[in-house]
C-alpha cells in the first residue's frame, strides 16, 4: 500500500524552497528560478523503511503571513519544512512567526504541534555562516524540529532532508490511522 504524505514548505522569498524541490524531484538546479506565486505542488514517490510513500510537496510562496487561502493548503499536513538562507541570516527571523501561525491554524486545532525540519539552505555560498547556523540550530531545538543543512545547487543534504521529512510525516500519518 502506498501512503500519501502531505508536506508543506515555507520560508521567506528567495531562500531556495523551489530549488530544493527541483533538486529532489528532478536532480536538477537552475540559477534562473521564477518566484512562486501562491503554491506549487509536486508529487514524488519515495521508498521508505516503512514502505512506499507518495509525497505531495506544497511549495508555498515566500510571504511572511498566511492568508486564509494559503492556510487551507496547510490543513491536514503531516510535516512542515521551514527554510532559511544561511547567507542571509535575516531570513531566519520570520520562521518563528510562520511556525506560530501554522501551529495555531492547522495543528493545534487537531491537538498537535507541527512536526518537521528547519533547513539551513545555501551552505555552498562562501562566507562564515557559523552564527546563522547556530541560531538555526537553537530555533530548531526550541520548536522541536529537526535541523538539516542543504545546498540545492550542489545537492548536499537534499536527500537527507526529504528522507527525514518523509519519515516524520509517515510517523504522523500512522498516528492518525
């Protein structure tokens, strides 16, 4: 039996959410990525230790607040991927508020808190990212999220990110059954 897992990806604009999805789904990268308008949906099959899974990835546009229409895409999500750009530490700040909004609107009403991963993306960009990485680790710990470092450009950590997220989502889906 194939289990369908709903995963949403959120974060400020330009942090590489769409590029992470493309690297995962197509093993490709482009420097010329258009900004997401609304939501892009990608379906990808994955073999997990728990069995076959069909991931439905909702790549949310990089807005800092969630209107009712966008929040509807978050309902019944099994897992959330929160993404920031380590080369732009200010992109980490909005994630706590995004977590709060998603929690209040989508998870707390069903007696849960978001499961998921906080992603430090663009680790391939030169520079000292130690402070941005440490702040990301601290936020992930505070929010009880996994922490993963990735580069959509090189593919580093992308497989780990989606396997980790899919396993979390599968766990959530089992508990719902």
